DNA sequence: CGGTATCCCCTTTGATACTG
DNA sequence: CAGTATCAAAGGGGATACCG
C-alpha cells in the first residue's frame, strides 16, 4: 500500500495526474465549450458567439487543451478562405455525461447551498 | 426560453451561479479535504498532515468556503486549549459520490487521454 | 492549537494589435 | 476566418509574523 493511501479508502485515489486532468477539462471555459460542441460541431467564431464572455486567447487555449486531451477534434474543412470545425470526440461525450451529472447536482442542491450560505453569512454579521 | 438556452439542450444549463458553486467545491484542495473528511472527522492540523502540500492560508480558505456552502461542519469540541473538529455534512457526502465518479472516470479514460496527448505532442514536433 | 494579517510574487486573464 | 504576439492588470498562493 502506498504511503499516501487512505487506510479505509473506498474510492479511487486522488493522484496529481488525475487532478491535473480534471483541472484541464472541468474549468470554466471547457464546460461551456464541451456543452456547445455537444449540440453541434462549430467553427471558431461560432463558439465565440455562443460563449460571449470568452476572449480569443482563452478560447484558443481551451480548444488546444481539450484537443490535446482527446476531448475535441479539430477538422480543417477547406483551405479557402480557411475554415476550421471543432467536434466533440467519443471520449468527450463520456465526459459530457459527467458534466451533466455535476450540473444536475448543482441544480438539485442549490437550494440547500443557498440556505447554508445565508446561515453562514448571517452569523458573520 | 432564456436567450442563452441551447435550442436542443438535453441537459441542465450552465449558469454563472452553478459554475461558481462547482468552482468552489471542486478545486484542488477541496477534493482532498472532502476526501479526508469522508474518512473521518479531523482537526485542523490533522488535515494539514493529511495534505502536506497545503498551506495554512489555503486550508483555512478551503474549509471556510466548504463550510459556507454547507459541505463541511465546524465543531468546537472544547475551549481548553481550543479544539476544532471538521466533519463532512450529508450534503457533502452527496458531492463525494460525484467526486468518486469523476475520479473513476479519470482512471478509466487516462490511457486514452495519454494516447491522445502523445499523438498531439508528436505532430507538434 | 487554530487561526488572522501582511507582504510579495507570479501565474493566469484581458485588451490590443497584427498575420496567414 | 482563425488565429499569434505582446503588454498591462489582477488575483490567487506562498512565506512570514503575530494573536486568542
């Protein structure tokens, strides 16, 4: 047993590489990009319009990272004037299922969370 | 229908408040704190020892945030010398189930991810 | 023991300009 | 259209010191 293991762990360990992967695919922009690409394949500027708050730079970085991790595919459709289409991969859809589960969790628990926040903030003041 | 809705959305929407909640409970330290507290209730310095890389400041901030969101409970056990125990709440355990699902996903897909990364990094060079 | 307060750094983020 | 390059701004995180 590795020295970092929990004596009675019943779930998978949190390793650095697992955390890194989650960081790279569950961040603010990745969630929205994956969501948009699950709807339909999209071009770069289509994604910008679908996610108004994202900057070029952040969108590029997000797409490259998702592509590197095998979550999205970059397809050059034509070379004149230059069209690039991004699509979700089968691997990406397995992540989307988890993201949906997370969003359902936030929806379900948000009332409890807001009560907890109100209680916490009250006894602060 | 809100203007930000997906025309054919089949999952929950990503709203700012939902994203904010996920940011506050799925970050690097929160995962490890929740994991540790699922094992057993722990004192502050116990947690520091369980998670060697975390600083006082980050651990305090993480615990306060999780407490505010109703995921952990702060219990003052005695006032001499001063003992504080942190415990996971029922709401926190519902999150732990999802974290376990995420970690299982990373375990299962990591081989595919690593192949994708190798392919991507190769065609870079 | 269980924190808070302060300073500082350093990475991410954003704005802007330019390119194939 | 689909980016890259550069610089400025901001915020999180760490080190250190101090308090109840």
